[in-house]
C-alpha cells in the first residue's frame, strides 16, 4: 500500500452479533430440510404454495397450516450474473444467483446456479438441486450446494406469473 | 404448532469490512497517534478542538492549524462500567470518560481504567497509555489512567 493510500483510509469494520429465532413455520421447514426434504405450506383459502413458508398467506391473511412436500426440481424465475467479487465471499465470479421456482410452488427463493456457462442461463430453464453429502446436512438451505440445469424443455414464462385461483 | 422450546435458534454475525476515508485533516490526526501524539485544531478565535475537528462549529471556518495536546488531561464527566460486556475493549471494570486534554478547550471520549470507581472524580487528572502496536487508530491510545 502506498503512503498516500495509507493516509486516506482507515479499516473500520462493523460487527453485529445476534440470535435468530426461526418461529414455528421456519422451524418445521428447516427440520425437514435437515432430512433432505423440501416441504412448503399451502394457503387453505387461495391454495398458493409457499416455500420457504412463513406461516401465513400474505394475500389472504390466514395461517398456512397445510404442508406440501415438493420436489427439488424447478426452473429459473429470474437471475443475476455476478461479475464483481465481494470481499470475504469464497465464490469466484462470474457466478449466477437465481430466484428458484420449485415445481408446485407459487413463490421463489434465492440460490446459486452452477454447472453451465453463465451466458447460457435463461429464465424458464429447468434445474435441479445438487445436495451436499448427507452427513453434512444441517438446518439450512445450504444443504443444497447449488442448482444445476437438467435436460428438460424450458418452462413457459407465462406460467410463472402468480396464478389467481 | 411447535412449543416455544422447540423453536430453532442460532447465533448469527453480520459483519461489514468497511474502509473509512478519514480525509486530509483527520488523516494527520490518526497518523500522529502512531507517533504517540494527540492533535487538536486551533480556530482563529484561539479555541482548540481536540480531537482535531475539520470545521469550527461556532465560526464554521475550515480548520487546518494542528496543535499537539495532552497526553495528560482532566475528567469532565464519566460513566463507570462495573461489568464489561464481551464487545468492550477492556475486560476489567473501567469508565467511559470525557477527557479535556491539556491545551484543549473541548473534551474527547475515551476509557479510564486501572482504578476503582471511588477513585474517579470530575476534575481527576489522567494521562494517556499507548498500545503496544500502533495502527493509526483511536485505539492506539489504549486507555487513560489516573496520574500518579
């Protein structure tokens, strides 16, 4: 570091330590993720399936008490190709963060896509979870290392829009 | 519905590795700390701000006249911490104190330790103790102790 740079900047890290309490819906979800199962929750009124579930339907304002086992297959609803490295992040750019819409779910969640040239990623592309070895499973969606494309026809983008029932 | 005791709970840490630009004047203040010197800035009215201030809050003029202050000073106010928490830099009982350094007209916040609560008074004389490793940071002043 040059003399000028040394004068201009001071390291000023900020740390926030806290405890996260998952709540009943997330606890049920994560307990099943630990067993390698993805279980969403369905709204008894509008039938929307939420994964990960938060315990209530934001549209109807009712508890989502119906559990819906889901597959680890789905499609890319939206994605970002990340080119800029983030300090402390072990993943080397370029890599892809995508909103994953699992089959049978009405909402998506964020995860990584690997195993394909980033230029070939597209909305509607079929993907499947790549799991870590079973003995590494914890209460975390990080049990899934990433999602990778599978050899199935793309999903029609129109079907990804929220379906009024 | 899960019982309260069955809910998952886990510790998390949110950390940002910020680099802060200290600017041309404050850079000199931080550099001086590594030379075990504390700098203030002198206004055209003769008032000395310590730690150094970039602007005079009264006249609004830009300040650049750096003067050395301390390392001794007087406690203007303090708050005793009998049981430090894990994030405090001092593990023994200590005080956060506003210290008016010799030669300064304003006070700076720092820590006073190696004493009992009863030893501290508003007006007590203290002096700076320096850290073993100097890194151009305010923590280069390890803490203040009562003058012998």
